[in-house]
């Protein structure tokens, strides 16, 4: 069953009526509702197109957070073969909010690392809703080190509201762990490509996405803070999240203008949650092309490419 967002309520009514007509026809084989249902389907398709043609930044946040959107586990299962998960930071524990391991992408050995939010109550709690603790970032550092040692490209899939701000995480050095992961992204001499598949929240996302090439799904978001958090700080009112989302310039389209992301991956009409397989296929194509653009570069050139990308980003942002 499709889960509708607030702004999709009129669409839900139309699609609901079409489904009611079809259910009626199934109960009474003598009832022909084909024409009426088709007319409603056509109306719903046009409304869906209109709704998603010019989504506001806040609505994009809602789409990026949709619970049925494909998550890291879905991408790994669909795009990678021989995935061998690697656990633990060799220091404290294993963080289930961060998935990572050796795999093959198009038969090419790679290291894949990503945030996993979970897809039901049990797994969301187990995965801490995609909010990594210090051990998650230290696990990522360990895996990036391993990839660098064996000359494996690193692919990161970013989908997190931000790093976990709990007391235990702070006691174990959350900010230092994020900084070390960001530093490691800048140091490794292998291709590093990143895809923002949902939310890219704060330093918790930057720690995985300081890459040679960064792609964002069309309706994903990437920002220094959540709109609700920003509104609470600036206006002391979390209900001003719509204004905050506008000010943050967190959409893929705004961030491409600023040079933060290199490409926008188109989503199926109505968002990735309406056709996960199509969204996953589009991400596969983007990863393949981004890796191809880095093939043949030696380790020093890859590090230089990455460093210059982020040094130039501020200049492009000021110009914009």
C-alpha cells in the first residue's frame, strides 16, 4: 500500500477511488468500470506529474525521508554481487547504522559503505534510524584503509539525518570520529564516489561523501542541518521548517549550482519509492559512469582531484 505524504492527499483520494472501482468489479464480475477507472488513472497521472514538477525544498525533504524509498541494503542487494559484510571498528563495537564490506560492482572488486535506516520498526531501532555513532565512522575509516591498501574503489551510499547526538556517542568522541572519516576520504589513493540516496545530514553525511565524484538523486537533500533543527536555532520555532528548507539551499538542483554535487540522478515520476527498481538502475548507471571518469588516474592524481574539488567549492559558492 502506498504511503502518501501531506501534499499528496488529493492524489490519494483519486487513486483510492480508482482502486475502489476495481475492487467493486472484482466482487461483481458483471460490473464494467474500465472506462471510469482509466479516467481516474489518467487524472491521477497528470496530478502526480504536476505535484512533482516543481517541488518546494520542504516537500523534497519529505520525499527524501519517505519510508518506502530504497535504502542502502536495497542498493547493495540489487547492484553488488559477492557482498561480504565487515563488522566492527576494532576498538569498541559494531555500529549497525553503517553497512560496509567487500563486493563486486559489474564484476569489479570494490568496497561499499553506506548508512542503513531500516525498513520497519524493529530494523529502524536496530539501525538507529541511520544515525551513526563514533564506532560507525571508525568502521568506515577501517574499511577505507583496507580499500586503499588493496587498490579497491570505494562507493559510499549516504542516507542519514545526521550523526547520533547521544551522550554515549559524545563521550566516545563523535566529532573526532567524523573528522577522521572526512580526513580519510581526502587521503586515500583510490577512486571514491558517493551517492546521496535520501538524506545527507550534516557532518554525518560529509564523513562519507567527501569524494572525487558526488551524485544526488533528484529528490534527495544534503545540508549542514535539518530544516527543523535550523528553524529551532534561528527562529526558536521548529514549525518554521519550510522557511528553513528554502534558506538552506539543500536540494540537488541548488547544490549542483554551488558545485557541491557533480550530477543529478533522475528519479521515477513520483519519487524513488514509487518505482524502486528504476531508481536503483539509474543509480547503477551513475556509479558506473563516475568510476569510469576516474579510471587511469594514479593515486596522487586522485588525491589532488579530490582536494581541489573541495577547495574550489567555496569559490563557486561565493560566486553563486
